[in-house]
């Protein structure tokens, strides 16, 4: 299925809102991780709008899809998407990282808000996703389980244990989207710990694996469609992205992995995003 122009426009608007919310949330909190979610915005919006069966209406339906954010530090983007899907009011985003808020700096599982798993300790998300996929199959649910991961998270050994077992059990209802922006917490991947060719690695582990430009929503949609018709193995979509995408002074700068914009930077960032 090809995206209609209307659907594509909707995805682009949702992705833009993710970037705006990310700037506003981290600025208001005075801390957080803006770079990752801004880079992931296009492929995550494509997933949430065109594929993921999760919204205010089916929240408690066991048959619905699940979303596990393995790279949990990028949760500003997840929270924006959940609010845009009508699961909770947009105003709740203003409580991000505040004491007592359900929207903490790393996801805290909350069935009422569509937060399917607590994450933040990198490496755990794919294992949980594989478990959910196996459980869905055993229960006869039509759920698809989507896991977001990253190049930095791919340095974790547990990712590869999960990749091994998911392929062993032929979990075709499991799909991982890997944010490959060539940056992790302390700098460029190649200099810190090179993970090399993730598509080839997932393929060698027995997965259906493709690589796309993570900002090309048609390409991401095509890869998600391909994953849905792959019926004998799990799927990995390696999404090449630019950290901080959409704001000139943030793009490709590892310094924006985990620092909030100050007043002046937030004003400039929002202006660049057309606010
Ligand atoms: C098990 C574990 N080790 C270390 C960390 C600290 N940490 C937080 S984010 C991060 C870098 C992750 O890389 P990536 O997701 O690629 O970062 P981004 O591209 O979003 O900047 C690290 C090492 C962690 N959260 N969990
Ligand atoms: Mg990264």
C-alpha cells in the first residue's frame, strides 16, 4: 500500500509536532534528551499514524499492538505521539520530568497512558518485545509488537540474545526500528564503539532486515508494510537519521544527546520549526 498524499501530510504534521513538543518539554523541564526524538520523529510518526494499532479507543484491548521504547531516553517523542493519538491530553506534556508526573525522564509502564514498558536501562526493550510477541502468539492475539532501538543500544549484549531467540521462535509479529544516527552519549559511534553493519548483523541472526532513510516516510512505510507480510521471521528496519533533525544548530551534534535548550535556544529552535 502506498501512502496517500493526505496520509503523508498527516504524518509530516505529526512529526513536526513531535519536534515542537520535544523542544518545549525539555526546555520547560530544564533537562532531558532532545536530539534522539527529533531524529526519530519521521519514522516514529509513520509507525504511529500508518501502522500501530494503539489509540484511546483500543487501549485495553489485548489484541492491540504494543510499543516498547528500548532507547527509553527518547521518551519525549513517545509521550508526544501518545498524546497526539488521543490517549492523554496534550497539557500533560507540560509535567514532563516533574516530581509526581507519570511522564518521567525514562518511560514508567502505565496501562492507562499507553506506556507499554518501563525502559531506560539500554538493552532490555528487545527482550521484552520478544516476550510480548511470543505471548501474543500463544494467546492467539493478532497484536504486532514494535520495538524502537538505536545504534548506541546495539552495543548492549542483551540485544543480541533477544535477536537470537526471536529468530529461533520465528516471531514474525515482532519488528524493531533502529535509530541509526551515528551518535551515542559521548560522541560518534565509530570512535566510541563501532557497531558496524546492523542490517547485515540482524540478517545473520536470521531476521528479515532492511535499511532506509529514516526521514523518508514513504520508504519507512514501505519497510513497515514489508515487515507485516513477512510471516516466518522477525523484522528489523535500520533507519538512518540525523540527530536533532529540523533545528540547524542541533543537527548531528552529540552535545544535544542529553542537554535541554535554554531560553534563547528554545526560541530559535521553535522559530526554525515554524512556530
Ligand atoms: C545499560 C545502560 N548503560 C548505559 C546507559 C547510559 N546511556 C544513556 S543513553 C546512552 C547512549 C545511547 O545511544 P543512542 O541511543 O544511540 O543515543 P542517541 O542517538 O539518542 O544520542 C547511554 C550509554 C544506559 N541508559 N543504560
Ligand atoms: Mg544514536
